[in-house]
């Protein structure tokens, strides 16, 4: 499904990239099963970080690995901000659909950077590569982005699908009409394959809650 460039293997020899493709999904807003699990997760995160501060998130190994990687590019890890909003400020988990909620919930629970795409809008071949610093694309919300040199990114025949630093594109995002989905997780150096694999399995479990008739097309970790 994905070709990994030699540049990526050389630049990030201890980093991996996970992929989950599913079909037969019936997306919706406010699915009762997803909403119930969302409420439980919000409560769990608030209990876990009760009386703590944002810096305490970095005691979690995987969050510290992501934050360290993002700081190399002069940025902070966005999932830390999202965790702060839900766990410390008591805000609800918001999402445009139950399918996106399923992905976002597992991203918050595990702290792994995850993107979702409508598989019907993705055109092979897909390539995982490292930016030279002159690549551009339109990220979610329609903002034009120029990749930083060294950023990890995934592209297809029609352009960039996502980058680690700037997130998914505006072309292939999940909508309420999405019935075939592609979920990807960027693993930063030293984050193991087993953790990425289990992360994707947890997304899959929630997709089955949303849509019991869904089916797995592919689950794998690259390279």
C-alpha cells in the first residue's frame, strides 16, 4: 500500500509509520456507542491528571518522545495542547463526526499522532518520504503549508496527504459520506512497532462500535 523512500529509512532508521484501512463504514454524528466511550475517556483523562499540570504530561514516555521531536523543528506537540484542553480544562472532546471522534479519542488516550483520510480520495501510489524543504500542500482548513526540511510526509499521486508537523491535507479529509477510511500514525524515533500496531487496533475496535458491518482492508507498520 505504501512505499518507503530510502531517504526516510536513512534519516529516521528507528522510526515507523502505521496504516489502517477500513471499508463498509456507516459514518454519522453522535453515535450512542461512541458518545458513551467518549464520556468515559474524558472522565478517565481528568482522573489521571487531576491536580497536575501540562508539564506532567511529559512524564509519559511517548508524549516526551513526540515533544522532543517537535522541538527540533521549533514547535510544540499539538496533542499535548489537546490533552490539556480535555484533561485539565474540562472541555469536551469535539469532532465533526463519530468516525473522526473514534480516531481522536484513541489519539488522546495513547498520545500518538494520527491522521484520517477518505480512502476514496486517496490515489496510489503512496510514498512515505522526508521533506527537502520546498514541498507545499494545503492543510486542513485550507491553509497553504511549506514543509520544513526533515519533516516526515505521506503523498499520493495527487500530492501530499499529510506531514508530521502540519497534519492532514484539505483534499482527502473524512466527511459524513466517508465509507472507506485510511488512518495513519506517525511514529517518532524510538517509538516501537508494537505500540503503533496496538494503537491502530484500538481505532479499529471503535470503528466496529460505530459500524459493526465494517471490515479491515489493511493494518500494517512500515518499513
